[in-house]
C-alpha cells in the first residue's frame, strides 16, 4: 500500500456555518490523503468535528497570528511532518500559508471563492484589514502552483490582476448528493420562498422584500423566510414592520446545517437576488443553490458572478437582472400562477447537480490535480 500523502490545509477560521463545503470536501477525500488543518480560530467544533486541527492557543495568540500571519508552533509541526502539499481555501487564507510555502518549498494550491478576488479590485483593497492581502497577492500568484476558481468570472478577474492564466483551473465545489436529495412535500396553497445568507449588501435581501411586498399586495398566498444574520438585518425587519408583512415574512436567524437542510426541503423556491456591492463585494458560486437544486428546489437568481453557471434560465429556474424588483416579482408570480412547473424545474435542477456537482467526483478531480502537481515536483 502506498503511503498517505500529507496535505496542510489553511483556512482562516475553521469553520463558519457558511463554509460547510470545506468540511465536506475534507471528508470526501480518499484514504490516500492525510489532511491537517491550520487556522486562526476553531468554530462550531460540534457541527464540524475534525481532530487533526491546529490553532494558536488563547485569544491573544489568535490576535497575534491574525496580525503577523505566522505562528512559531506551526513551524515546529511542519518540521516534524513532511507535508507533501499546502492547500489554502480563499486567497485571504493563503497569506497564512506563505511563510511555510517559502521556507519548506512545498507545492501550493489556492482555491478562490469570490470576494477574495473582488476585494483586490474594488475599494476594499484600500481597507486596513485588506492591506496585507493586497500587498501579498502578487506573491501568492507567483508562488502557487495552481489556482482553483469556482467560476469563469473569477478566472477572468484573476488574469486581469496579473495571475498567470496557465495556473488557473475552473473547479466546481461539489456537494453530498446522499445528504441533499428531494423529499415529498405536503399539499399547500401557500408557496414558500426562502433566502439564505448573511444580511450583507451583496445578498440583495431588500430586493427580495420589495418584490415580495408586491406579491402580497396582489393577493397571492405566500411566505418568505430568511436564514442568517448580519448588519443589514435590522433594516429588513424595519421594512417588514412598516409594510405590515409580519404574518408573511419570517426571520429565522442562524441555523445549523441540518436545520438549513430541513428548511430547504420544506420550501418551494429559493431566492438568490445577489448584487455587486458598492465596495465590490460579490459572490463566487453560492453553495446554497447547489444544495437547494439537489433537493429538487428551483431557484430565482441574478445574472451575477457564477450564478448563471448553476441556474439554466427557464429550465431549472429563472435569472433576472441585478436589483430588478420588477423582474424578480415577475418570476415569483410566474411560480405562484404555475405551481405545476415547480416539480419539473426542480427535477431539471437535480439532474444538473448530479451531472456537474457531485462531491465525490469533484474531490476525485481535486486529487488528480494534487497528483499532477506532486508528480511535477519529482
């Protein structure tokens, strides 16, 4: 039996609720790879259990690590372990891997997800918290052997930033199709819309609310539920109160992954009205669309980032222009007046996910990249 390859995986935090895909990817690796995680802080350990995880001990140590992007004890771990490869999730996480890439000359892969690229182009690059990342980005591009981008748009943006296009590959993060699958729904006269994500500008919550207000004004029976929290949540709550929508709009807060899955299965339509924020913040390829589609739930999304890669307009869902309340309303009403197409669109969406986003197939492809890079180093 061949010895296991050792991979050092860098993630700034391990793991926020929104990064379930990283945990799923690690779990889906074959027995040929031994993964060790290096992070600033450990989050939701009960939900994302993983033993081989290293972090600075104590809040002060975490703060120091965050500010200098280096931790001596990590160096000792690297000295004791002959890591074959370093893989960083998010460009912003890659800066923590750089000291060990340079010192130990280890092959280096970075997965780019969305705003980690957009923040190098928009005004975010002038924010103090982004200065180090902005300054180190060219070094990341130079030292990495492979950059995996979750959408073609990100590949174009990375190329414009000076990254060698020959180093870039489109990589669709997969999902567990055994966990996310269609379930029967009880008959109902009330269509349930669902929006999942932090209350930030790029998620477009307010456009969903403005369109939904008109849905209710036109006399349709529907519910709209939000999962998540964030800085703009209070503004949305105020809007709901001012418009008298309390009986139709529900703020569910943060939910654990299994609870999110239950809410997806109990909904009819996913809303993804994402926009490019004023500071350039944008999506990559939202995992929640994959999860909903795998459950046979069609989505209404915007022509934004990688969303058109997932939603086939008028086949597995609908696409609308960013910030267009009118178009969003039109598609919501279409589902309300033609509920029979929900199952048809949902079946089409599931078929796309099965073909393109099966995590077992995608991780096999990831391991092929690993092997190719390691072979080149020999």
